[in-house]
């Protein structure tokens, strides 16, 4: 796929959704961090249901530490792996209070040092909370990048590096959100909705689902 085609793809995605953002509900960078940790192997819808009550009560790491691991589990018990996630989140809160003044660091290394935070989670926080042109490659973005030909790669790391290199600069900040939403609602895993896809004529997928 050439640069002109990529530019047209992202131009169309931008025209359709000029201000994309995460579907996770949050009020500040700390709540976003918690929501992203909870979203691993879970849906945004499921996380939002669990955090609706939690985030009314808790807005800071110190407040969540007061709630404690047992208290946190009560709010998130509908989410997969909630026991492990509760442990990681409480440990993360302690580190944020002790080493970062209760603030979420705007720094990849510091974020990835937090329990339960890997590269993908760090990328979401850096992009959504702090406006870095980071791209968090999840299953949706991995599928879209490979299927369309925008940035094919054998693994998430390869796709991330290619996207960072190949997405035109003017689209880089919002590329993460456009691609994830496209994969979630149009370029779905089974039976992609090619007939209603706004980039179908530019996509290089050979087995388009068109009747």
C-alpha cells in the first residue's frame, strides 16, 4: 500500500469521525489508567458498567488505597481476572502515591513500571490522557492493519512500529482510535461489513464480504 492510499484512508476516517476517543468512561488520567488495566481481556462495555459506581466514589490513588483490595473487588467482580487486576491496581496506587505525588506519570518507562501496565496500556494512557502520538495495538488494530494492508506485521510489536512509521503525521494522534473503532464496528473478525465500509475501495483485503 502506498502513501497516497493511506492518506486517503485516514482522511475518510477523519471526515466520518473528526474527534475520536476511547469508549472507556473516565474523569481524569488516574481513572483512565484504572479502566485500561481493567479492560485487558474484557470489553469496554463491561468495564464501564463496573466503573460507573467505583468512579463516583474514587477519583485518586489515595482514595482507592483507602477502599482497599477487598473493597475494590466488590466493584469489579463482574470483570474477568478481577482478583489479579485488583491486586495490581492497589499496588499501582501505592506506587503512584509514594513515587509520583498521586499523579499518573506522563512517561512510558514510569507507566510500564506499574503493576498490570504493559506497553499497550501505557500507549493508551499516553495517547488518550496526554496527547502523545502513540498507537496501542490490540486485536482489532492488529486485524485492521493486516487485513487492509495499511501496516501488515506478524505480531503486535511489528504492526505498532510499522503504523508509527507509515501513518502520515497529521493522522498519527488519532490513528489509534480510528483503527480500533473501525475494527470493532466495521472490519469485524467474522464477516467484515465491507458493503458499508467507507474505505472498502482502498482496502487490499482479497476476500471482501460483498454479495
